[in-house]
């Protein structure tokens, strides 16, 4: 037996296994989450990790992929959304650190001031439970509607007072920027707004304030909260370099939450 060849082959196997162990896969929606992750790739490399970013175009698949162990973590959702997903899907995904606040805003192609909104106006809102409730809360804060009760998650059925007889169009979050062509208002999360060239600070006519509880978190599977990969993700995403990148690139439309 040629032991030199055997040793070389074993070395290759060991090196391959080591490399596989040092690879991280994080799921995210494109803007700003995947953009931030792309920025962090050199930071992960400095710590001995290769980061793979897997992009998704909706809010459900990243959690399914995480639960099925296709991802090590995901970075795109706020805690109320994750809690609702776990409740409805029977999953045990864990929300960790808050990283950024991506504020929701009201946009319009037809008006510049909410006070000029007409009777029977059409309002496009997200159709996933937590962001729909969040959008309705924003309308309530703007003074257009009140609710029958204080349910944690609200739908248009929970509206008590609607003086302008606003009509609601419920759409997937990714479709909302396109809905501006037909609706009087669209209430859009900033990740999809930025992807459509909309800046909440410049283009939004009403925006969530800094006290919003909907910060974007890191999510992992139950049992992975303290493993080596999760610790690396937390260290990098909560670094000063990421904070500076977010502040400089998004100029207040995305806010560091740590």
C-alpha cells in the first residue's frame, strides 16, 4: 500500500470536511437584508467562515428552509412575524438579537398630504397577518381608523370607525410597490420599498417612528442558539462595521437596533 497516497487522500478529506464545517448559509429577502449580509462576507472570512447568502422573494420560504435545515439562520423578519409563524406552523424557531429597524411607511402616487385623501380611497396593505396588523396600526396612528378591540393582530374586520370608508386591497408584500399604480395609498415595508426605488424618508408620506417594536432579528432553530455558527453570526451582525455600513448606506431609512 502506498501510504503517501493514502495520507494525501485522507488530508484532502479532512480539509474538505473542515471547509464544510466552516461554511455558513443565511437566508434573507433582498433589500436591505441580503445587501447587509453581502457586506459582511469579508468580515466572516476574517473570522474563518465562508458566508453563503440565499435570497428569497417572500416571507414564508425562509422560515421553512431554516426549519428544514437548509439554512443555519435567517435574517429578514421581526419577532411578531416569527411568533405567528411558529404558532401556525408548529415550528420551534428562535428569535435572537435585534439588528435593524426597517420602518413601514405609507406611500402614494396621487397625493402628497394624507389630509387630502378622498372618501372611498383604496389602500393596499400586506396580506400576511403581522404586517397587515402593523399597517392597520399605522393607519390608526395617522388618525383614519379605530378598532373594536385591542387584539394583538388586527385585520380590516377589526375596524370600528372608518369615516372615509377606506377600502382595503390585501396583497403579498412584494406586490405592494406595483399596487401604487392602482391604489390611492400603499403601506409598504422598507425592504420592498427600497427594492422599488422608494425611500421612506423622502417618498413616504407617513412613517413609523423609532419606537416601533418591529425590529429585524436573527432567527435560528431551537437548540442552535449557542452553537459556534450562531455565535459567529451574532458577533458579525452586531459589529461596529455593520452599524456604520447601515448608517452610511441607508441614511436613516434603515436604522441599527443594537
